[in-house]
C-alpha cells in the first residue's frame, strides 16, 4: 500500500474557502484576459491545447478558452474548481476541470502550452516535489510545447519585504499580513490575520521563493531548453525593476536538441 503523505497547509480546504474574497477579488478576474493575452504574446504556443496548472477559480482558464484554446484546468481544491465551473458556465466556455494534485497530474504529450499563474509554485516542504511538478509539466507538453510560469520572485521580495503590512478590503475585512523569511532566505512563512466583524482568524502558510536563476536551473534540470526570464507579463527584462518573475521555457522539438 502506498505511504500516506502528511497533510500540508494547502490541503486545508477551509484556508481557500475563508480567504477566497481576499485572494481572488473581482479585479483579479477582470485582469485575467489581459494577463492571458500578454502571456500568449510571450509564450507564442504552436497549438491550441492548453493546461492551466493550479487553475483555482478558473481566471486564466476561462480567458484562455475565450482566446480559442481547448483548456484543461487542474487544481486540488474542490471549492475553487466549483467556483471555476460556475464562472465557466456563465461565460459559456467549455473547459475540462480536473481535481488533482500538481505532483500527480501528468498527461503525456497532450498540451502545446502549460501556464502556472500567480505564484502557484513552490508550495511543498520537499524540494523534490517542486522538481516533480516541473517534470510532470515537461512530460505533459508536446515536443515544441511551451510553459509559462508567473510568480513573486526572490529579488522582488528582497526589495519590498516588510515583516508586517495591513489593509482594509472592499468588504470591510481588515487584513494583517505577517511575513518571515526563513531557511537561509529560501522560504517565506506567512501569517494572515483576517478580522471580520470583530472576529479574528489566523491562517498560516509557507512557500519556497525562487530567484530567477534558481527557477531557470530547476526548469533546465527538468529538461526545458531556451528558458527566458521576464520582469512582468509585458516582457520587460528580469532586472532591478522586476515586479514579477515570469519564466518561458520550451520543450525541444526532438530529444536530440537537448
Ligand atoms: C494563488 S492560487 C492561484 C490560482 C490561479 N492560478 C490564478 O491565477 O488565479 C494557487 C492555487 O494553487 C492550488 N493548489 C495548491 N496546492 C496545490 C497542489 N498541491 N496541487 C494542485 N493545486 C494546488 C490552490 O488550490 C489554488 O487554486
């Protein structure tokens, strides 16, 4: 019998349900079509089969479908996939939704494009798990396929890091966000305190934050070639003013090209 893996923070469905309005405000949905248009301009996929890995409530999946792609959205959180289904129905788009862990989802040579958007990588305690995710993406791409990842990069974090920030959301929720960088500047430990109607609830989660070079190395180790880094989806250089870490990585047409 396979060993049961220990529960990690992202396995807690209540985390995604209770932070939903904070994590996925309407303006993020409104921004998705433009983000996807820009992502496509950078990735230039050669075909129309797309995987949105860690699709959440389907922001980018729906935008990709509206841009003419056949889309598969994969996510482990049923609550978010239900939101995605409802939004896709409303948008009259046909999307395949798959409830799966990104460590396990692999569909050999099925896609021309894989996107992984909005810091949906680096969640695992074991570094080998991140490696496995990239190997799965690589295996799921057709030869000539392309992967685009978009996340908060370590260089950006170093510039904007503040141990505590606070904000009031549109629905009146007060959010106090505490951050700690640990494990030799490789991991970001977060504590979010959301205060609603006088009641405070605390959510803790952590993730590995990659520098541009670290992400490039990981992608190349997984087999990708021709990895280009950008500082945002507009395609600006990954330099001192980078707002995001965007990586575009290719699977060579033939294995010999590696
Ligand atoms: C920050 S959200 C981003 C969602 C989406 N990519 C977007 O741009 O709106 C991260 C997503 O990763 C999903 N996720 C977390 N751990 C996962 C895992 N182990 N396997 C698959 N999905 C996971 C969560 O359910 C959530 O939808």
